[in-house]
């Protein structure tokens, strides 16, 4: 493109989603699974120390948002 070499990459992050060179969502799903796993560990450890309302806020910010991102319906 205009005498510039365009390199090929295996994965690209675009608008918060990760897509690989085969137009597969596996890297994105792996990332979301790691985020949800970490967040559920945090919620599990803090559930005895902070009120339920605060846990719910943590859930919606750390778990619900990544799960619902880019879902159209």
C-alpha cells in the first residue's frame, strides 16, 4: 500500500474484540474467560467482608460488562 509493506499478524484487537487471522473468536473468548475467572475469584474472596450491594456493583463492572460486550441482541 503506497510502497509500504503490510505485515501479517495472527491476532488483532479491534474495538475491544480480538480476532485471529482465520476470523475466529477463540482468542477473544480465552481473554474473556480469564477476566471472568479473576473477577469471580475476587468476588468469592470478598463476599464475607463487603455488602451484597457492593458485590453486585463489582459483578456488573468486572463480569457482566465483558460478557455482554459486542452482543447485538
